[in-house]
């Protein structure tokens, strides 16, 4: 294994988890910056050619984990690996953001759902080759159908 090192930090409008939209129909259109540390900034070369990025980050403010627990979406217990819960054995977050622009080592993005100062571990271009009709969304589809 390896010891993860942040490549940068999220500059987010959210300073408290209670202000981040949650639950059914939550929209994530908050804007902010991904501030990449100067020693890793060369790795941003060519990144603006992509519209969206995967951001891999650390739930640094969550403690412990719960293997089965309720979500804010439907209040029904689900296995942690069937949810996006912050309380996971390895506290890694994955968020897709839209790139709005770049100034040197800062990427201006839309779609943040993480707190100010959240450590970023990696960025990768967003790509999906899975046709919409092949996707199944399990308990989420059930919750959305119930409204
Ligand atoms: C449901 S998780 C989903 C995160 C990501 N999109 C994912 O799927 O891994 C988003 C929630 O994580 C919590 N959160 C955000 N930043 C955090 C941080 N740095 N440490 C702990 N919890 C955080 C907030 O409560 C936020 O509403």
C-alpha cells in the first residue's frame, strides 16, 4: 500500500456539512476552486480540454464507519458500498465537477459537494462509455419513484 499525499485542497463555499444539499433531488451546482499545490501543478497540463473531472478526495472530517446505515435519501438502511456515505472504511470521496476555467494552479469548477479545505488526492478526466439504458440504479430508482 502507499501513504496518500494531498495534491491540493478544495476551496469551497461550504464551511459546514449541514449547508451542503442532501437527499432526494439534491442539486450540486456550487462553484469553487481546486487549488493544486505548486509541486503538482505541472500535472494540470491539458486538463482544460476536458469538460468534467473526477475528483478523488478525503472525507477528512468524518469519523469511523458504518457498514449498514440509513441515508438522507430514503431513511432506509443500505450497505455502505451501495451508498455515497462519508462514513466508510476508507474515507474516500468521488465527485464529478465541471471545469469552468483555470488560473495557474487553480481550477475553477462547478459541482462541489465537499467542505472548504478538503484534501484532494487525485484528478482524472471524466469519461463514461456506459449507455444510459444499461445503467441500473438499485434502491435509488425505487426512492426516486416514490418521490
Ligand atoms: C454524500 S457525500 C458524497 C460525496 C461524493 N460525491 C461521493 O460520492 O463520494 C457528500 C457529503 O459528505 C460530507 N462531507 C463533505 N466534505 C466532507 C469532508 N471533508 N469530511 C467529511 N464529510 C464531508 C457532507 O455532509 C456532504 O453532504
